[in-house]
């Protein structure tokens, strides 16, 4: 006796299309996601910050400074004693001004260099470039 089956399997294209569409969408995901950009290599500029510290000290803070007190007052808009008190206080209380090392293990700029840049920028209202060469700062340090 021949048995007739109630269940007939008909492969219908309509049943496959949703899966096919999902699979095709899945294959396009890598095109949608942005590819990571290549990192820009940064140019290292040796600013000789240690020499900048020595120059700054000999110009204004040594026992026989290159520039007298009146020029210091004109450039920084305060007397040297007040300036050094500000530097000392910032170095004690603000992490940015505390001695540290950069990624290569080199000492970072001194509190004196950082304060000189900050106070001169405030005194003259100029940009970071105005003190960059003298104090040997990188642009990001003074912003």
C-alpha cells in the first residue's frame, strides 16, 4: 500500500531570501565600519630644555643675573620674590608643576620653566609661541 505523506517539502525561494539577505548584509559590515586610521608619526624636536632651564636661571635668578631687577619686573609684572613664591607654591600643590619624567625617562620641564611660560602668557596676553623658543616649551605643554 502506498503511503501518501501529508508533509511535503517544497523548497520555496521565498523562504531562503530572508536568510540570504541577512547573510549578504552581514558580509557588507566590514565596508560599513570605518577602518582605523594610521597614526601620524610625530616629529621629535630637541628643544634642549635643560639648557633652557640653565639660561633662564642665569638670566633672571642667579646671584649676578644677566637682566637686572627692573627688567624682571617689567617682563613678569611682579618682583622676583613674589614670582619665586608663586613657583614654589604651585610646585608643592599642583601636580602639573611637580617634577616628573616624560615617556623616555627624561626629566620634564621644571616648575620654573612652566611658571615662566604661564606668567608671561598671562602678563602679555600672547600665545604659546611667544615663550616657546625662550623657555624651550613644546606647544602642548604651554596650552
